[in-house]
């Protein structure tokens, strides 16, 4: 066994020297040695010499290992002979801090109060009782009212600036009466044209309408239905029905231009 160990050690030393000398030299010598050892193993097997055959097998094992290592060294080597550099990951302290854009915040300025104008909201005129100027080519309402209730047999003057719309009992066209709630038919009497209308209230919508009538029928007095009424002073008034109780009251919202 000491002889075998000596032989194996000597072979390993020679193969190690060849590995340091050059991988291709190791592969060449290894292939030649493997071929010779295989031939010798076959010859010894035929001559019935087990001890020598065992030595040859050990020699084959060592020679195969060294030859395989040399081959792996050749196959795994980078053809260009250089390693790919790996970029270093910068530390959080070395990373650049993104610039934050500075946004200028404008300072609001208070406009001066025009000379002669009201400085207190309570000094402003009531838009429901005073005329307003035309805005953008559209005439503004001269008066508005919400939830105006007219009782049976009474009349209203839509041209009036009185808080109660100059309400009076009965109906007389010579006294500026514009809307009268009657017991008979039609239930609502007016002195001028009436337009059954929908949409956004405006004087131009009333003026340009060609579908007109001279009374408001009971079946037309539905909640949400609107009418344009021509007043005795040739104004247009927009009435929207809120509630109608036949033989009792008529409640509506009104806009007068």
C-alpha cells in the first residue's frame, strides 16, 4: 500500500506541475495517459493480475480527475481574458438629492373700494325690488318673488313694487291687474299674452316665443310648469307653479323683467 501511495503521489505531483505549466499540456498528457492506462488495464485483466490491475485503476482515477480539472479550466475561461467590471452601488450618502422646484405663491391684493360705492353689504339695494342693469346683453330681472300665494277671487299687479304686489279683490283690467285667480273657467285670467314654456328663465325666451294664448287652463296648472305672462306695462313675467289648490289658492315663483 505504501508503494501504491507513492506512485499515486508522484503522478499527482507531475500532473500538478503540468497544470501550472499549461492547461492544454495537462489535457494532452492526460488523454495520452488515459489511453495507455485503459490498454494496460485490459492487458492485465486478461493476464489475471489483480494487484497490478488495481494500481492501474487508481492511476486512471487520479489521471481522470486532473484531466477533468484542466478541461474545466479551459472551458470556463473568459475568451477575452478579461472580467466584466461590476459597478459599485452608491451609498445613500453619495446619491444626489433631487432638486425641489421653488413655486412662488402670489400674495392676494385687496382692491380699493370705488368712490361713492357702498362699503357695507346692508347698504346695497334689494335686487327683488329695484331694477338691475343689463349684463352681457341679457336683461336682468327688475323684481323676483318666491312662494307668492294668490287666493281665490283676488288679483296681483306684477308691475308693482309694493311688498304685497298690490293685491286686491276682484278683477279689473283698468287697474293694472296682471294675474287673477277665478272660480270659473279659466281659473287664471291675464290681460295679455300667455306662453306655456320650459327651460331657463329669460326675457328673450318669452319675447321670441310664437306659441301664445290668452289664458291659463286648469289642466296646465301642474307643479313645476312655467308660464310667460305679458303685463299691463308691456313687461314679461316668468311664473313657475309651486302648488295649486283648485277653488282655494295658487302658489308660484315669479321673475319680472
